[in-house]
């Protein structure tokens, strides 16, 4: 009886071994797909998201431009997804949207910062011209 139990356990182990090896290979392939999709999304964000456009948007419409840059969500280019697996498409789309949002928001904030500094300097010059003197050195002006 013990030999039959040992044979059944050994047979079950031998039969399940290919499944375990296939699962490990599948997990490695899945990890490779995720890494490839993420890297390609990074490349495409650099190529397709126009930083100048978002900087100008943040400069001329500071608060609304930044909010718009964060809230808008353009889909990735369809050419990048043609003929890819569903897992690749899902990973690529998520990575693209996240990276594009970060880049748009950062450049809009940069434009907003430039707009704020420019506005403060203009206001400072305006205040100093009230006394018929223009303060050239912004940081040492007497407000």
C-alpha cells in the first residue's frame, strides 16, 4: 500500500512539473512585456507631448492652464498599439497616460511660475514708478 501511495505522489509531482515551469516562463514573459511597454511609453511621451505648448498654457492662463494640463487625458497613438497583446496595450496605455500627465503638469507649472515671477517684477516696477524711480534691482527695492 505504501508503494502505491509513493507512486501516486511521484506521478502527481512529475505531471505537475511542466505546469510549474510553464507558469514561471509565463511570469517572466509577462514581466518582459510590462518592461517593454513601459519603456516604449516613456519614449513616446518624450516624442509626442509638446512641452512648449504646456509651458505657454501655464504662462498665459496660470491656474486654469495647470488644472487643464492635469485633467486632460489624451489617448496614446494607435500606431504604437497595432498588433500588440492585450496585456501590452493595457500596460502601455496606463504608463503613457501617467507619464504624459506628469510631463504636461510639470511644464504647465513651470510656465505658471515664470508668469508669477514676471507679474511680481512688473508689479514691483509699477509700484516704484509711482515715486518717479524705477527699481532696476528687484530684490533690493524699497516697497
